[in-house]
C-alpha cells in the first residue's frame, strides 16, 4: 500500500536510484540473423539495426541478416583458442619487418 510506496521512494533516494527515461528506447525491434563471417556461425536475435540483405533461417523463414567480422564464437577471449582473424595480412607484414630488424 501507501506505506510501502513511501518506503520504496526513500530507499531509492538513499541509494540514488533514478528511473529510466521514458520514450528514448526504440520500439521497432525485430528478429534478425547475425552471421559471423570468420567462421560461418549464425544466431537469431532481436535488433533495430538496418540491413537490406536477407537469409533463410533454420525454421524456413526469411530474416534480415547482419554480417559480423567477429563474434563470441570466433573471438579468442570467448573460445579460449589462440586464433586470430587476419583479414589484411597485418601479421605477415609485422613478421617481415621484425625479421629485417632482427638481421641487422
């Protein structure tokens, strides 16, 4: 009742808890397939991100698809594997430069 509301208000004030702002969060969430391009894994989730591409999911329905360079299924921190996705050959360039300095 009213006593609980008053007590709740005092607790919120003491803990400096603020209410979320109303009307600032998007309302247009829809199901989207996120596809990790480094290993091909995909997962279905809700998103408001825009995309023009679509894909047929495991349930036979067509969904918008968002392509990811890396996700939790390919990132070394989450997989525990020391795999690094090298899309631009940066590691090879570094090794060549290091070898040149090592020879001197």
